[in-house]
């Protein structure tokens, strides 16, 4: 079975400061990892994904994430947060050997204060 | 890029009636679509996987007779909430695997269902 954990329900950061949203995962095979962002009453917008290759993945809106196999983590980062980054962030995993289903973490609400 | 259109975005219905939610892939063929339910301030729970031309695969605990899924074409999947009750009020989101390489998924904008 595959699972994802986002240990923080909410992250508060001042505008201009670095932002980190944590994610750890568990799969039996090789992981495909994703980050999505959700604004109120909207669907999910894709930020970035790790399938294979470089452990550091760069995505939309200045976000990046680092795949760490030994720590089974895929933390999302942004060097300088904007107020408009305030939203709900979801990490998701798919086991490459277990079909197409995505499993989502519980979500982390990010609040960027001006 | 791949776009999934979900309608309606918001619906209010009376208890006991049925509601249909549509999910369309606009510029690609989606052989597989996924339906999720999201409670307030919670994560997405996969309800079922919809495959074109075959029966949907429901997750454990999801009533297939209550949440009817039809994927009759490569561009359209529908979720019908039958005999809706207030506890069915939720945010429903569809997703499609775009087929553009591994791990490419596109999400609809969601449907807010309120049963009164």
C-alpha cells in the first residue's frame, strides 16, 4: 500500500522568507511524487513532479522539491514566499508498480503574511 | 496543455433527488478518470476509478449504487449522486490521466454539492 504524510497542518511564513512544506511517503516500489496547490473552491493545480532523474525538481511559480530516497521525503520549497502563495498544498504519490492511482497527503495550509 | 472541464461548479439540490456531475477532457482522450471527494479542510479521498467502456472500480467503503459512474466515451465521465442526503454534501473533484508520459494528471475545477 502507498501512503503520504504531511506532518504540518499549517505553515506560517513572512513574505520574502523561504517556504518549506514537508512530505514523506511510503511505497513498495519506485515512487512517482507530485505536488499540487489548491485555492478555495477550486480544483488542484499541478506544481511539479518527480518521476526519475535529477533529485531536485523545479516546477511552476518558483517552487522546487527535492527527492530524498533515503529519507523517503519530497519536501516542497520556495526561496522567497509571496502573499499569493497562501493556499492549500497537497503532496501525492503513485507507486510505479501499482497502477494509476494517486494517494494524497492530508494537505498543508500555507499562510504568507505581508 | 491538457484541460479537464467539470460541471457544474456548484449545485444545491433537495434531499432525495439525484445530481449528475460531468467531467470532460477537452483536448485529449482520457481512458482513465478518477473521482475524488473532499471534506472541508481535509484531503482528497479517491472514490472510484473510471475506465472508458467498462465498469468503474470503487474504493472500499464507497457505495457504488449511490455514486453511479459512467465513462461512456473517451472524453466524458459522469458521477451521479443518487437519492442525495445532506451527508453527501461535499466538494467533488475529477481527474484524468493525460497519457503525456508517466504521472501526468489533470484535475477539474471541482463541484460543490449542497444537499438541503
